[in-house]
C-alpha cells in the first residue's frame, strides 16, 4: 500500500498526519509513504526529523480580502498542481490524503484529476478554505466534529475523529505525574496554553496565586518557553506556593495528560481530541485570534454537551479561573459526569478509522 500525505502550515495539520502514518505502520508494516509539503513550512523540519520521505512544492495561501497577491497565488496553484502530478506519477500511490493547510490544495486536486482515490481530513468544527474547495473533488471527507457536517457534501462525510487522539491512549499516567513532580494522592489540574503559551492564561493564573496556595488540589502550570522567565520572576516576587509546579514545556504531554484530573487550555482541535480520547474534563479558553473564530466553535462542541466549561478570554480573570476549577474539582459528582461525557465524545481509535476509510477506497 502506497500513500501520499499532505498537510502543513500549523502543527494542527501536521501532527494528525504523523499520528496517522505511525498507526498505519503498525497496522500495515509494508505501507510506503510520501509526504508532500512546502520547503519553508513547519512541516519541512517536523516530517524530515521523523524519517518520512518528503518532497516539496511551492504554493502560498489565498488572502481573504481582495488582493493582487491572489492572482500570483492562482499561478502558483496551477504550477503546484503540475508539480504534484509529477511527484504522484513517480510515486504511484494507492490513495492520497490531505490533512489541511494550503499545500494540500494542489496535491489533492492533482490526485483527483489523476483518478487516484482521495480523502481530506478536517480537524476543526469550521473548515478552512482549502478543504472547502477540495471537498468538491475528493472521494471522502473525514471530520472530527459533527458541527462540520454542514460545510461538506453529505454523501462524502465520515466521522472519524482526529488521529492524534490515538497517541495519548494507553500511556502511564502515574509515570507522567511522577516525571513532573505531582503528588499521586492529590487531585491535579494542568494549565497549558500550547507550545508557545498563552499570556491571558498566564496573567489570570498569576493574579490568582494568593488563592491557589490555599487549595487542597495541585497545579501543573506550563507557561510556554516564551513566557517562562517572566512568569518565574513574577512568582518569586510573591512566593511560589507548595502546590504549584511550573514548567516551560512538556515533552511527555500524553503521559502527563493521562495522569491529571482537569485541564485548562486553549481549544485547538488536537487538544480537544486528546482530552476527549482520555475522557478528561476541561476549562477551555479559546483563542480569539484564529480564522473564523473556530476555536470558540470547537470549544462549544464540548461545553454545550457538558464536557467542558467555556470561558471567553475577555471574561477570564484570576478569581473566575479559581471559581471554575473549584466548581469541578470540589464537586465529585460533577467531575465524574464531565469525565463520562468527555469520554462519550472522544474517538480514541480515529487513526484506525481513517485507515479503514483508505482501504475501502482502494
């Protein structure tokens, strides 16, 4: 089985693709892969470090406002289609899958014109421009949120979930807690704003430090490497509570997630896939700076069902954050109910489901 994978621009498009590749290698060790991305994109470094064959095309994204640059983008798209056809013909894949980002456009479109089975995978509740465009040409559209159904042809949609969820299943939560110094006998809350951190989350937590030290539960506070030194300086000024552990970044996030009771985080698609795969309750603070405000819509897909509390960034304060945490961790019935609902939403076998979609098309 030979598979072309394309996805780029952000980790939210790249890491699900890598998770899918890893799972397929387990299910079908003889499978061969070619990843097509851009030379300057985030995917270039990430994919090559994984030892996956990697080829590039040159393409840029469309501007959402009228711009002369879009004319250049159309020219680059047509060139990208031509280049993609050459790569695809050389590799001779059985199926081509795009996991999002503008690089997928010419790659998946070229494959469809060559009559090769094609799939796009949409991680968010609100799809991007590329996947909306490609949905007219592909054979199947794999989605993670039911809310995305209205944007694609109904006959093509399959709810598979996010392959990234597969990577957090079966991890040793106790080992994860121990690795960061969390007490195994206390309930714990993980606060994380993504790899670069989120200043509004940091500010709210720092403002709540005087309340935090009085709590019976413990905090693992991941600041993001950009904010780490500044946060440490602020904490030192008021004293670091014994029940707060501060880290700049976690390299073993799946293990740590498996060992905590509650998560405070942004509402990126990958994060939500991991939380629901583990059946974790959450307090979600969606970033207001993303396209189509899709993080808030992602978050509402959990909060409307009772798996999470949605707290908009403009409403986030230190006291409000502690109040939200208390309402969950100090209410065992609510905690267990939120865990149950989160687990019901989660699709832990997403990578396997997506692989089955591929094999059905071949």
